[in-house]
C-alpha cells in the first residue's frame, strides 16, 4: 500500500519517526494515521498497563510464558518455533499489540553472555531456520515481528557502547546469516537495530548494515526500529536507514530532524522514505480482542517444553523412572522453578507448574511415594549444612534421587554477563553428597546459558538439561522423567570441559570500548572440531529412550548450484521417538581456512518402533561457499567436499564425497599482488612460465627446477618489492600488458 504523505508538514513527518511514549507510536488524527503498540517479547507478550520499562522491573498483564529460545533451540524443530510464534501472535492480538519484539537470533559467541537464554544457538543455520519459522507463523496470525538485535550484539557488558570489531567474512558467515534467512524467507515487519557499534559505527546509524546489507543485499522492505534507547545520532540514523526511534524523546530528536533538513544536512527524501516505512506498520493496527485460550496455550507450552529437553546422560537406563519404589526430590528449584530469564522478556505468567507437584501427580498414578528436601536455598543461607544433611537422609531412603539444580535470576540476566560457568558451590556439594548415598541419582538443570558439569557429572547416573522451559516446564520435566514423553532435544551449543577452551575466551568481553572477534569464523563447535579439542558434550548431542540408525546415504549433484542428499533414519528401539538428522559439509578447498565441518541441513523425524523413513535435503551453493573479502561475494571453490551425517557434530555415522567444479574466479593483478598470486593466475601464470621457459637454456631450466625452494621464499612477496630486488628486470610495458591480461583485456591493450 502506498501512503500519501504530501499533505503532511515536515514537522509532522519528523514526529512519526519516534515514539509517543515507551510503547506507542505517534498518531496524527487529522491525517487518519493511528498509533500502534510495540512490546516485548520473544517467548510471550509483555504488555505493561502501568509504569513502563524495558528491563522487566514493572508489572505486566498475564500472558503465557512459553519456552525461551535457549530451550526452543534445543528442540531442533521449526514446527516448535512456529507453534510458539503463532501462539504469541494470538495473545498479541488479544492484548492489542501490533508489533512483538522478537525473536532474537544473535549467535551465542560466548557461553558467558547473560542474555543467551533469549538466543537459539551458536550456529547460524539453526538460529535462522527457527527464527524464520517463528516470524512466519506469528505474522500469519496478524501481528508484525521485530527480529533482533541487528547486529553482532553478543554480550551484555557495555552493550550500549561496545564496538564489536569483526571482519566481514566472519560477519557474513556467522553473525548475519540468521538475520538474512529470516528477512528473505519470512519478511519480518521490522528489524531491530542493536545498541552496540559494529566496527566503530553504532548499529542504529550504520549505513553499511541498514542500507547496503539489509536492504541492498537482502531486499528488506520493512521498517528498522531502534532498540529502546539505542539512538546516539538521530539525523545520521535517518540517513542510514533507521526509521523508528523507540521510545520517544519528547520531541527533541524530531526537532533535530527538522533542523537538519532545513539546513541541508539531511535530505527530505530520506525522511519521506522513513515515514512511509513507519506508516506501513500502522496497517498492523488492530483492536484488542481481549481473549485467548489460556488453557490451550498452557497445554501447548507444556508440549513445546517437553520437546526441548535434552537427555545428556543416561547410564544403565536410569531414566525413565521405574514405576516402583520411592522417589526423593531434592533442590529449591523443585518448589521454586526458574522458568524464564530476567530483563525485557520477563513475563507475568498465567500459571506456573511446580515440578514437585507434577512429579507427585505422575508418581501417584503408579503408587510411588515421593519425599522432598530443599537441599539448598536460593541466596545466602546459614542452614546450608543442615539442608544438605536432610537431603542426604531423604536420598538414602529412595530408589532414585532427582536433584533440581541450576542458576538463579541473580546469576544470569539481561544487562550483565556471567564471569564463570560453574553451578553454585552449595549445589555441587549437594549433588555429590546425594550421589554418594542414593541408589540412582538424576540431575535436572534449570539454566539459561551453559553451565559446567565438571566436579559432579561422573558421580550421577542421568542428567537432563532443561534450560528455561517456560511456565509449563515443571509438568514437562515430569513427563520426560516418567517416560510419558521421550526426550528428543539436542544441544544447540557446545558444553565445554572448561570456560578457557571457548574460542572467545581471550577476547571476551573486550576492553576500552572494543571487543575483538579474534576467533573469526571459528565460533563454538567450528573451533572445537577444527582444533580437535575435547568437550564434555558436543553440539548436536542428545540421547533418547529408544535407539536410531542412519543408513543409505546417497549424494548426487543436481546442477552446478545444488546437491541432493537422501538418507534413511530408522527407529531400532522399542518405543516411539524423534530423531534429528544432522547434515554437515566438510572441505578445505579454496584459499581460506575453513572449519572442519559446518551444519548445512537438518530435520526432525518422528518414528514408531521399527519404522524407517527416507528424508531428502537439497544443499544450495551457499552450503559450500565462503565469503571472499577481496571480491565481496560468495565463492564456491573447486574441489572435494564430504557430505556427513552426524548423531552430533563429533559423531559422524555416514559420509560420501562429491567433487564440485566450483566458481571460476579471476583476480585482477596489481603490483601489490604477491609473486605467488601472479604465478597462480590462470591466464597470467602460464604466460609468465612460457616466457621464462622460452628464454632459458636446458641447463637454466634444470637449475630453476632445482631451486624451486627459492620461489617459495619469495612467493608471498608483493611483485613490486620482488622486482626491486631483481633490478626491475621486467619492463614496465610488459607488466602493464600482463595486468591488463589478468583483467580480461587484450594483452596488447
């Protein structure tokens, strides 16, 4: 729809480019322009009806708290993300919200990031597929989405001023692809510009990000909205493509825009373009329906949570719980569940399932007795020793002890990063003491970001990674513990042996206003696999109560731009389950260093006992490409590629090789090009060799071949310096002809 803005004054147009207050845009009644509401969040609607804030400090209307992205990422299931997105959309309509701020698709560069609970994965493909599914489903219901935080917003420390210093290849291959996929596949109504700088320029007025990449390369047609309070230069923001400033500035920045246009510092055309984008958002304006199905959404939250639980360890089939004996339930989180993160996404849930209550309900179905002990308290506690002793006593009387452990709100949240990965010491001591007494010990974790399992992992029989599971997480955990639901989650991020093994360790969280992404593309599993570093649990790991087998891998090139992959997954166990088929591509072809393998496709398949199913994937050229900084494009190098099927990134169970002709890349030579580049050039190199051979005797040729090491010594030297060393023996005219030849021009040009 085209909006006629010819009747609007410059002042009116400028006013539309910032909010009326914390959540509302401005209306112009006489022009028929309504105000709309934007509000958080990524896993539920946080509509505040009183004092407003962006950190979850003040209250909000009740809404369903669905599993946050850290859990959804472990589902490896776009259908889970889609069902969540659609439900959030329905609640947004009920509450009169036009744009929902989410999902977040930032990459988990470091496990220390305090906001990792709001992000899906350390992998851009997994993040992008889930984010795109969420956005498409929500916008199909009605409200617009705001995919965030664009871009390279991977920490909370100094997030409003830090400069993420990242080379373009790393941006294009790691930190931008999830946004790119969401934009291209799901056309979000808005993209949220992040607080931080990218290579020294604030994202909110970064023309390379907002115009060159987002709109130019990806074709984004929606509006760019600032993160709340992220605007540092409103005039530069409008010029760069940042359309809507939130929240409002009380008219201050509106006047700055007017003054800049009148002084000639800002084009009115740029203002008009931004206004039209903001007006397009007003088409999302809806009257609040006031109703959504609370019970149905709670039941959905339970289903989605159960699909996201990861069974990390299950020695001797400790789980599911046997329908006999006694159960000890231990830990403060069993009574006071932590099911969401702190900050702008913090919701007022419609209800909360308490894990202990849910376990008792399931146990009662089998006549199993359940006894509880707190074991520890959240926060300072002078009774720690007494609580631990009580827990050990309770565990000693049980056939299985279930310890609920994890991190409290004070230990991870939006606004600050963690400094370590460890569970609190009181919890580690409790787990070890219980494990030393109990016949079987199961640990259930509640945490938004990765925690270390060292110091207690080997002492227990089973570990469930529950992340933060939303308001129905307590019942979902009980469903998994008792085998009502077969766990099918897989890790969306690596669990390292120690924090110092993480590739960002030496460059996190930065210093003096800069954080250097020195690990480049070797983020998360890309580093661990390439370096051959041991981890506690690899990316993609997840156990089941059944077993699966992957067979009949077939790989075929369909064209120069795509490869077809088919594989058969079979449930070889005795219970129904869901299997995640993970497709990786491995290659060292090309002139740049590449990770040992990278996730390039995946799907989740539900299989009955004995059932098998063949699944197919089509890998496009991007699955084999790297970003060439010099050429500013994606390049597929010629060479051999391994198509690998993994139970996880470290456990490859099937592999086939394929040879690709790749792209023909001809680089234009200059005097700054190296000697090696001159000799390697497909046109110039042979011409040089022919010229050299024609002017040498047989003895000289033999001597040159014998001294091939000498060429290796100078091959990385720029041609200009090399020529100086040999007395400029090649005439300038000849060099110019060769450089013209490298550009595809006639040699005598």
